[in-house]
């Protein structure tokens, strides 16, 4: 039995894992996968590069596949009950449709409960309609909101009574049809049982209602043109901030009127099922209600997770799965088209919200909800947005029917994460492998001191170095012995120091972090100038002819540009990927040897995420930081859409305290915070940019003494991983046995319920 098989993964996914060359489950995968497959809410904290994506992607794929398989089995059993063979005379059971409804009308508990959490009216219809005989169903209100129940054709509006194709009775005691709301019966509310009767046996045919068994009299005679199969009337419910239960006759009615049949038990010749309804269940190709939703903090990370799921789902068949990516920068019309029949959606919160509020996406069928890089999601102010999306999920049900929430991050210790966990998770299991104190073990850290007072190479004129314009209105230059002068000097010096560093280490590939989009643009221009003035022109050239070939991955670039840049870097078509912190979270670049911080990040935690791009999968990595010894003025603009660095006015270059858009940056202080976080002193490189003696000895500083960055530490699987795996083996064997027992019990109960 393979290590992944011991976690309870199905053989099809294990084949996918083998093709991805994931040799062994990482610790977070070993801990998380069995718990998620077991059905519980999980909060997992592990260091960056630890395999968190696989820890939720693999079990999500398996759970969604099992959910769809169970739906298909149940649908087949309902269509061909035991003893009926292939006969089609019996109508399918009636339930609320997961397709024929408003996007924000939540359908749950196998189509026998509905819910509306929004302020406006939303509604939906059942899967079976009647055009003959006498049929009945009941609705029970569960709350203090507003409700309208009744009957409607397929062509009617979802808000009952707004047109002449529906007939309703509201909780205020009024009946509704054709836009008219007239006094009819008694008002009803929480706990009341409303009976809905449709009688085609007399002339005229009629609609009537009851409240707790008390007949309220005929509400509407049916016009002659409303009769016949093509005008069949379907049970309809419209809600406003309310939940309700429906009974179509599968269980005994509370107040069954004499002479009527529940619509589920009506003769086949009296009812019809619309073609769109063989809901081939939210698993068919016609729905817009995914089973799983994964939220990511950035477009690039969402794309990476989407690609992994796309690759893995190919191994799952009968039923096959569909997944979609919903992020900013995509054509909304194309996005709507790809949602048809989707089962797993990966996206960014803002774009998911837009799709939901425009009615293109319903979240009522979501059973699995993942917040990946949860701390980063909350850092960017998404808490209210996430809670809004969460409010649209169907959260009722027990066991396999309940909503399952998973939160993954490098740390789950922030107060924001704890607060949202209390609101979206139900008794979650916390997996904290290293959590708050985690640092990448396979990464060496060094710094390059940058002091323009000692290194005068910033005075060189070719190739030119463009700065960020914070000192456009200051007196700077060779004769300026001022804070502004040295700040401008360090901006001009850092790119030249970076060039010497690249040359000294003969870097074939490196991830370079800058503070802002504008800084990335300036560094890109400098690299292009070093390479002869020619920018990389796309996949038609390898890029390796230029020793400084580069691309940019930053928020100001379009989605297409960012995607092409990342792919070019991963493919080795260019040597340097220049980026902002948007790339510091979760991006997986195999075998990356170097990360350089041109400017230190604002927070020590962001340094951990940046350098976590190296040292992944037991490969050695080197993190190098260019640390200024003089204060530097940088942009700090909170005014959305305003870009003062392009044509700065004098007031723009003032500090934030003075009413401007800049701050003074002290990298010496930031370095102290990072060293405290790492719990180690970061050594400086030698004057010739070579590594300190003790680090060089580990990575080939002397012949035969070590390995190069980007290669496996100690060759293949590390000793630590093997020791950890052996330590976990008894527990995993026991867990696999318990999983087998649980699965057996589940399928036994399923068979008993058929």
C-alpha cells in the first residue's frame, strides 16, 4: 500500500499523484487529507512550500466525485425502483429544483427545504407540475420573514403573482396574480403549515389554500387557456429573509384534504417533468451551482490551484468532473459560459461576488468551502465579502449533507483569522505543524549591505537607472549630503549591486522582489538596458541569449501578461522574474535556486512568504536581501487609482504625516524584525559577493563539499522526511483501518436507505 493510499485516497487520484511525481505525502498532507475525507472542518497551519495545495485539492476532488456518484446512484434508483424494471410510468419524485430558481434561492436537504438570506424576494419551483386531477403540497414557515406559496408555469416569474402565469398566497393574507395583491385569507407565519391545492376535476378548475388545515376558500379560478400539459402548474415558493420546508407527499402530510393526492404520488398521466429538470443533478452539464468553492487571495495563486485541479481531475471518470477559474481580467460572458455544469470553482473573492450578484452563479449547492492563504485573504480586507458569500451557502443538514469548511495558511494565529474561523467553522480540528514559528529549513539567508556613502558606483551614467520620483522636487546629487540625497543615491545604487550579485553567482534563474509596481517597471528597464536594450519578445525566443532576460509579475500587468510571464519563467525561457508581494504567496516554481529582495518587505511575515519560494520540496535555496544603510523615502499612497509617482507634484512627495504620499523606510530596523522572526543573525556576503565560509561549505564552496542551490538537499528525500514518515506510520495504519470501517458503515447505511 502506497503512502498516499494509506491516507484514504482513491486509486484514480493516486495515479494522478504519481504522474505529478509527488513521491510521498508531506506532513500537512498526511495530517489533513484523512481529516477532510472524514467530513470535519479543518484549519491547517504549515510553512510555505509544505504542500498545502495538495492537502486540500486531493480530498476535495475525491469528495466532490463521491458526492456526484451518490447523486447519480440515487437518481437512477428513483427512476427505476426495485421491481419496476425499465418502466417509465411512475413519475420521478417531486422536489425543489436546483436549476429552475433565482440564483440566491438556496435549495437544500434533497430539495425539501429552501432558504433566502437576502433582503429582496427570491423564489423557485419544483421539478414536477400538474395539468390534471387534484394535487396538493404543504409548506411550513421557519422564521419571521415573508413568504408566498402557490403554483406557477415554467414561463412565470420566480416572484409569485407578479405576472399572469402564477397564482400565490402570501404571509400577509393576500392572494396574488397578474401583479394584483388582494385580501384573501388569514395571515400566517413561523410554524404555520400552508396547504396548496390544485383542482382540475371541476369546472372551472381552481386554486385554493389552507392554513393549518383550515380551508381559506377558492383563491383563483383557472382560465381555460391555462389548461393542458404545456401549461402545467408547478409548486412554487417565494421567500424574503426566510427559510421554509416543503412536503410534496414523500412523507405523511400534516393536514391532507380529502380527495387530493400529494403531487409526488399523483398518477403519471396527470403530471409532467420539464426537460431541463433531469437535474442529472447539479452534476450534469447544464447547471451553475458548483459543489466546491475555493477562494484565493490573488489571480496568480488561483490560476496555479486551478491548474493542479485540472490536471488531477482528468483521472476521475464516471462521473467526470468540471472545474472553472473565476478571477479578475476574464471576459464575464466567457466566464458565464464556462460555469455551465461546473463542479469546482477556484477564484478570487471580488470576482466570485460579482458573478453571484449578477445571477450568473449560485452558491446554494456548495458543500465544500476552502479559504486558501486565509491570513492573506483577510489582510486585503475581504472579511465582510467572505462572510457575505458564506451567508449564501446552504448550511443545514447533518453528516455528509452538512457544509464543510477548510482553512489553509502559513499561519492561523492572527486575530482576524481566529475571528472568521469562529463564524464559518463548526468545531474545526486545528493542524498546527509549525504555525507561527515556521521558517523554511532548506533556505540559507544572507544580506548585501548597500551604502551609497561608501560605494560610489551609483554615479555611473550607463546604463541609466530610473528611480521612483519620490525626490523629484528635492535637491540631490553628488554635492548633496542630505537624507534626500542619500535616499536618491541608494535607489540608483541597488540595481548596480544587484547586477554584480547576479554576475558573481552566475545566476541562471532568480525571483526578484521589489516594493511597488513602478519599481518593477524601472528594474525591468535596467535589465533590458544591460542586455542591449531589447526586451523579451515572447515564446518565439528562449531569452537565455540575454544574461539579464526578465519578465514582470505585478498587479499592474494584465492577467494575460502575468500568466505569460510566470509560464515563461517556469519554462526557463527567461532568467529573472521581477515581482511584487502578489507573487509571495503560494506560487510553486520547481527547483528555484535564488530569491533576491531588492527592498525588504514591510513585515517580517511577508519576508517568510517571499523566501518560501525557494527551499521547496527539499531543494536548497538562497535568499539574498539588499539592505540599505541609509533611510530611504518610498511611496505610500492609499488613494485608490491615484499614481503620484508618474508625475509627482511637490505636495505628493511630502511624507504621509505632512499630507503627502511617502514614508521614510529604515531597512536596518526592518532587518532586526526579520532576524527576530528567523531567530538567527543574517550574515553579510563577502566584499566579492561570495558566501560566508560556513554557508559556502554546505553548497559547493569547496570542491566536492556540498550541492548547488536548486538541487535536492542530501539527494532525494531528506532524512527528516523519512524519520517523520516512519514516526507517523503506526498512526496512519490505524487511521486507514478506521477510514475503511467508516466507509463501509456509510455504504451500508446507503444501501439500507434505498
